[in-house]
């Protein structure tokens, strides 16, 4: 396991999601589908602006409309993202996605190399793989498979995650749709497709927003009672659910859950990414 990435230079809280800075056969890597699949009918431009109203504030690196509605819609081409289930389920997924990315992008990670020796995902000379983008992916073994899934060479061009708004959103949606056994995907949890195992239930990992936080950063934030970072995520989620008019559901916190492991974005998305599996999204 790698040490979890340190967070530094916290952006003002009001920036919200706006600061960038016997194995069985596996289904294929998630890939964008041919279109947005109707996600524009779930969240309009005006609702997007209402939810992420501080994204262009001067204090935020993502200002100048970097995180734009058009960039989000153009990136939201992973089949099933925001389009699974009834209208309530679709809205709840958008709320959960923006809640988690709102928290992730209010902090910026240390700009270290984050290069782990890997034959499959070798680091490019002079490139660094610190947290970037809407979900702050880190390490060469995350940039490599993410880039392969979205059709961009991110090993040689990691800065694209921070400088291209569509790629920034795509990196986050790729992560959202990708399970890492024994962790389910965030998508499966929020859409009700995930059935917790006996081990999950014994660890108090029950369907709900709290498990998504556990997937993302459970090793640091879950399993030790109240945590301000968890409450921050829940606060965003509650606000967005209110805007879209849906209930946030049950099991919002992860304070009583045992973690799946350390921070997923750094520690547990390792070289087994060659075995990525989700749905047939081609």
C-alpha cells in the first residue's frame, strides 16, 4: 500500500466543486459511449449553475468557466452515468457525483512525482502524476488506465487532466464508473445495483452515500466516528439533493464503517487496473 496523498493549500470552502488544481472473468474497461445518453434531461444548464454557483470565483483555480456545463455534458458519455434507473435515481447519482467532487476539489494535493515503477504504466520522463482534475486522480497507475479508457495518452500528458475541462470531467466519471474489487463502483452503489456481501454487512458497509465516501477515501475518513471531511461531503450532498428535489436516502455517514482500505485514489488503484471491469460500455 502507498501512503495516502497529503492535502495542502485548501481552497476557500465556498469554492465547492470548482477548484481544480478463483477469479472469474472480468467485464471490459469502462469506456465512453457514443453520446450523453440523455443526461441533459436530468440536469439543465441553469440547474448546473445553481448547484456549482461558486465555481468561477476569483479564489478558485477552476475559474473562467473551466468547469462548464458544456464540458460536463460532453464528458458524460459513459453509458449509464446519470441515466440509470428512474428519474429519482438519476438525479441522486448526479447529486452524489457533484457532492464528492465538490469536496475533492476544495483541496489541492502536493505536486510530487507520484511515480511508481510499473512495466504496464511506465512514467514518462519529467512527468508528474499528482492529484489533478475533478476527482484528483493520482499516480501513473491511475493516469495510464484512465487515459486508455477515454482515448487520451495521460501518461505522457498528465496536465491535460487539469487543463482540458472535458478530460477533467471524464477522469472523474471514469473513476466513478470503475469498481476495484472488493470495492464496488460509486455508480453501482448510488443506483442500487450493488448488493453488499456478508463481509460488507459485518463491516457496516450498507448501501448509501457513506459507502461512496468509503470507496474514495475510507482509510482516512471512515471508521473512527465523526469526521469533518465526511460531514463536508454530506453537506454538499444534502444541498444538491434539495436543489434537484430528491431524498438523499439512508446511510449517509461512514463513521461506523470499516474501511475497504486506504484512500482509493492513491493507494488501492494499483497495477491490477489491467483487470478493470464494469459493464460493456462500447
